[in-house]
C-alpha cells in the first residue's frame, strides 16, 4: 500500500511517532521537534488536545501538514473506552471524522471498529469517499484476550473492510507477548494481502513491536 512516498506492507515495519500535546502551540512545537527523529509516519492523537473547535482542528492540521511535508499523517481520536483521554458522542465522532477527511490534510484515519460497528461502518464509508486510507482498530489496555478471542477480534476488524487492521493489547506476562506475535503471524499467513498492525503494549510488550518483520505487522509505535 503506497501512501505518499511510503509503502506499507513491504520490507521492515515503518516507525510511527505520535503527537500528544494538549495546546495548539505544544502540538506544533512537538511536530517540529519530531522532524529531527525522521519518523516514517506521524500520528496526531486529537483526543489529547484541549482545543476542540473544528476551525482550530483545521488550523492545527494545516500547520502539521506544512511541517511534515511528505511524511504521512494519521488522525486519531482515541475514545476513553479504548485508552484515550476523552469521550465523544457518536454524532460528534462522525462529524469530526467527516470534516477532517474532507480537509485533505491527513493521509490515514484511525477508526475504532468494535465499540459501535454501525457507526464504524458509516465513518469508514465517509472517510474512504474522500480518498483517505483507514485503520480499523481495537485496543485492550487491561489484558491480552485468549487466542481464540484474539482471532475473532482480528476477523471482525477485517470484515469491516478498512484498509489496515490494528490490534493492540496489554500483556500480563511474557506468554501474552508471545501469543499476540503468534496470532498475528497466523492471521498474516492466512491473509497475506491484508495490511496489519499488531502489538503488545507497555515495556513488557516491546519485543512484539520489534517483531513485525516476522509476524506481519507493518507499523511499530
């Protein structure tokens, strides 16, 4: 999958760094600072910001886009239920994603897939109509589900017909880390054309974020 000058799903996993500032000034300064680290992809975690007005969102995006030049930009609103900083109504979520997608300032949008599948489907359709790629994601910050549940989650995310499937889980022990690598590898082997991002979170899960070349994960954070 080609996004600007980057190809996902080919070669080593690409490195993504997130912008997590809470004010316009801190977000822009953070974006400028990231350029020295030369990331492959940048993600703006909008749920971390304190400024919510749509004109401010577009203004910040214009500044980030100018700074990043040809580095791909992911827009993410991570909800409280999946480890984010804020809640949002379904109506506001759909409106926010439509406005950002129509701006043409982002390349990929991360959409939570399993909280409300009907909302997810509507958002995916709208975002893709603007020519923006989609990540369909699920995050569990409490645990790593058993292998069968992990497989079901990946299957359900895949069936939502986004461009990229993302699954992130929290390990309790090293076996959890090994399991997500194994399930990811199995899913990748069965679906070689599907671009996936899988990871075990936290310090304990760091090995999974280095294993993408072996388990099929195309991006590491």
